[in-house]
């Protein structure tokens, strides 16, 4: 840790029974969000293959959020990306809040409610549980696809050079 506050300082660490699994560091000019990635934590490591095929399935979109109609973003719909890179998405497509047995036992649910029944808002509508996406988890797939594309380009360039030299 730097005494003047410009070195990397861990601001927050995230732990589970396996130890630290993520952290947030700051320096004098940047914030780093880190998830555990040390090779000693991994097994069955193999090279990524068929990345181009998977990237072609991704469907990037332009959109605005309902709450921010004046700002346009590039990104993904979580449920679509989930079919290609499931580890990047949290939640279930079209999920809604439901009552748990614990909530019923605690007396928090309306009479006659069963575990798994949908919770309703004051207007009688189901309450959505929104999905989220960690777009950084797409980087390995995109890098793999880029490497595959570069290899194809280099092979084509070599073939063209051979034809030109003939």
C-alpha cells in the first residue's frame, strides 16, 4: 500500500468458503475489478476452439434503457447472450418474484399463498427479477474468435503471396 494513496489499494474483497474470489482495487488514476483467475485454482484447462462459430451467434444490439430514454448504448440482451456465454449472465429469462416457504411461515405472505406462487405488486402485476450481464466475461470468447480470424487471414495472405510469386 502506498502512503500517498496513488499505489494500488484494495478497497473491497469478496470471500466465500474457498477464500477470496474477487476484489476492487484503486490507484491514483484507475479502478480495477478483479475476479479470481490464478492457474492454481483451475483444472481441465484446454485451448478455446470454435470461438468464431460462437461469436457469430452473439447478437449485439443498440438500445436505450426505459429509465434513460436519451442515452443509447451498445450491448446485449442478457437472455440472448446467455445461450452463448452462460457464465456472463445472472438470473433467469422472464423470472418473477415468488413466495418462499420461509416467507409464508414468517407470516409475510397473504393467506392462502403457497410456496412458489408469484408475488404481486399493489396493482396486481407480477414483480420482475431482472437479469444482469457481466460483459467482461465475453472477452475470452472474443479474443479466441479474433485469434482464429487472424490465423485465417495469415493463411490467406500466405496463399496469395505464393500465388503472386508463382
